[in-house]
């Protein structure tokens, strides 16, 4: 065999092509360039974009909720609304599907839901968060936790609790699931009660655990507490008296309001039917109506004192002016005006005491439509009351240019216009004071209230005397209160049904003040569609006024201003005035 030397090997002696070496070098250099370009793009050119994307995946802003303020009554001793701890129940559908039927059934029972509904809401496994129920009570949440159901989680939250229930429902209102006020005081003062939430910017790992804070924590600012003008004791007494009257007279609804004549504070406001704001199922329908503020009606005879006071104030009549009401029938402008009795010749005090429609029509003939409209507007009729309460009604007071003489007459005794109960009560503060209407407030006042002069003090004194007679033994006697002198006026108005005045449906009202010697409170009561025990305001509303005034003055520590033996005891007979 022929052997070759090292230098004589045909393989080793062949020189590799130079271009191949260069190609390898170029490929390697291009690789390094590509890596450098990628690094440049990642580290410098796309740095901000990539950081933002990373933050979206791992940074979170946690909302630190503020505690909603409490609501107290005027004395600060009774809590009307507060926030209590609760839990939100949520599930991870993918894990929840491992739960047994027994576990799902137990969960449904605790939440008051149907097991099929829970299965339906959690069947989409692509979702990673599904609420089952919010604001679950802690004891129920603890029972759910002990079930150890796969995928069922809990979040801490709060819910509003209303200790006084339906007694304070229309005053306080309630919040929604997001803790925002949607009725009553909760809505009217939502911004003050809710405060400002804080925030915390954090980084979380892939398991959702907080790794670190990335900026300073912004602490929440808790909501303010509110102290209302409402007296919890007076509110309860008013609620009790009104509820008893509705049951006795089988009435459709009722409303009552108590005002402090000195400060303009609303001491009580009750509407029936009512509801329990703690029960979400009751927050529907007619029970939500705040009839004191939102319902308007034709007031009837409780308007007569305002017309009479205007005529006296303008000098159109005096206390000695006589009006012949005849046999209680008066043909005026093609219409028949009638009284419930035959009163003959009356002065203005007699017209108020006997509630004579004929007499008021004769007084209206002496008045100018523009003057009446102006005075009624000054008294607040046809305008929204300024109380910062939601849903306030303005009522209806047509422009004076469109009044016909017959309309001026009917408005003089309370038909042809509509008012709310709070408007009437507010207007009566002029008779309780020196002719000036005090501004109203649902919050406890610290300073002096403002007022607007609508009648002269002299006329106001005269009207108090007439209203005292109207609530006396020969008037709405059931309005009397043992130990106190009271003044007021009853009213009975037919309701409009299908565009016509009904002959079977009425609203009975009574508005008055006490004690007459130094008025402290104004009380207005309205009974809607009483169907048993009469329907006149003196029969159905005056006794409620009496009960409310009696308990209110005693709670306020007002000294009696009338000898006990000088009063006529409340008898089982209706008042004589409408």
C-alpha cells in the first residue's frame, strides 16, 4: 500500500474556498447586529411602552372607601342611619363548577336565591369574577364561608342600616347597592354623607398578592355626620297617631308634619303607608311617596284664613263688616255656592268659624285677582319650597290674568288651586308668628332663621283669635287639647276623579298652631279618602292634630296656657266645620 506524508494528503492539501469563511463571519456579525438592535429596541426605544404594559398587568389602584356619615335626630341621641360591615359574595366559575349540588343548594338557601339561577350565572368558565350577592350580613357570610365551596370568595363592604325602620323611612330615605343616596336625606345630602374615597397604587404578583406600594397612599376622607331637625320622640308620636286614624277611618293614605314656629325646623314628618328601608323588597310602589312634600291637592277650607287675612290687611273689610249668607245658597256668576248650614248674617270671624263658602265668595268680590295671586305667591303657593329635599312639588296656581270671577271665588275657599301639605303648614307659620313666614330646615339650626313678612302683626293677632274660635267648642272641637289653647282650621275637599269632582272620595285636613298665647308649633294633618267614621276634616283630621299637639308640647316642655276646667273634653262627635 502506498503511504502519503502529511503534506502529501489530498484532503489536507486542498485549500478551502475563501468566500465560505467570509460568509460565516458575515452571518455571525448579522446575528450580533440583530441582537443588538433588539436589545436597543427593548431597552431604549420601547421602554416606556413595555413598562406601561407591565404596569397594566401587575400594577393596580386600590380604592380605599370612605365611611359614610351617620344621621342623628336633633338631640344626637338616636341614630337614624349608619353603615355596618357586610360582605359581597362572588365566585370564580371555573372553580365553582367543582361544587356539589348539596353545596350549591345550601348556598342558594343562605342567599335567598334559586340553585338553578346560581348555576346559570356561573356557567361561563371564561369569566373569572361573578357577583352572586352584595351587602350580605356578616352572620350569613360566615355560614357561607364554613361551607367551603370551591370558587366562592368574599369581599368586605358596608351596607346602611336604619334602626327606626318605617317610622323614619320618608325622612331618611335609603342608598343603593353602591352606597349612593337615592331617596330622602340620603339623597339630599349625599355629597356630605359620602365623603371622598382614598387610593393606593400597588404592584401585585400573578396570584393577586400585593408585593409593594408604588406611590404614597391617599387616605380616604370620611363623610360628615348629620344632625337633623327631626325629634325622634315627636316623630314616633306623630306616626302612632296617624296610623291609628287611618285604621279607624279605613283611609287610603295619610300625612302629617310638625314645624317649630320659632325656628322653622321640621320636628316630624310622617307619611302612610310607609315601608322598611332595610328591606329592599319594600322599596317600591306607592309606599315610597312622601305625600307631605310631593302630593298636591285642592286644600278646601284651610285656605280661607289666607283670603280673610288679605282682605283685612288691605282694609277691604273690618272685623265688624257684615255679610248676609242667607240660607246658605248663593247664586254667583252662574254657579250655585252653598254652605253646610244656614248661618245668616256673619262677620269675618263667623265666616271662618262656620267655614262659610258663601261668606268667602262675598269677601272675594271685594278683592282684586292680582292682589290675591300676589299674596298666595308670597305664601309659597305655586312655588317649590326651599328645603333642599328631593322631589318637592310646586303645586298649581294659575296666572291671575286668566282668573274669572267664579275662579277667584272658588280659590278664596280652597278650590281651583293645588298645594302640598308642607306648603300649607309653612304658610300657617305666618299666623303663629307676627305675620312673617319663617324659612324651613330639615337640619338642626344653630343660628337665627330668616323670615318674610306677609301680613301685618295686627292682622295676625286678629286671625289667631278667629282660628282659636274655629277650633273651639262651636267649631272643630275635636282639635282641642287639654291644658292648651289651640287655633286652627279644618278643611274638606272633594277629590277629582276622571276630570270631575267625586261625590264619594274626599280629603279631610286640619292645620293649626299651639299654644295660642305664645305659638310654638304648627301641625298639619291630611287624611286621604276616609271611608268610615265620617270624612270632614273636623272629624277625621282634627283628633290627630289634638293627639300630636298634646304629645309634642309636653315633650318640648311647653307650659299649659289654659285652665284645664275651661276646656271642652274631646267627645265622640265630629266638629261642625268643614
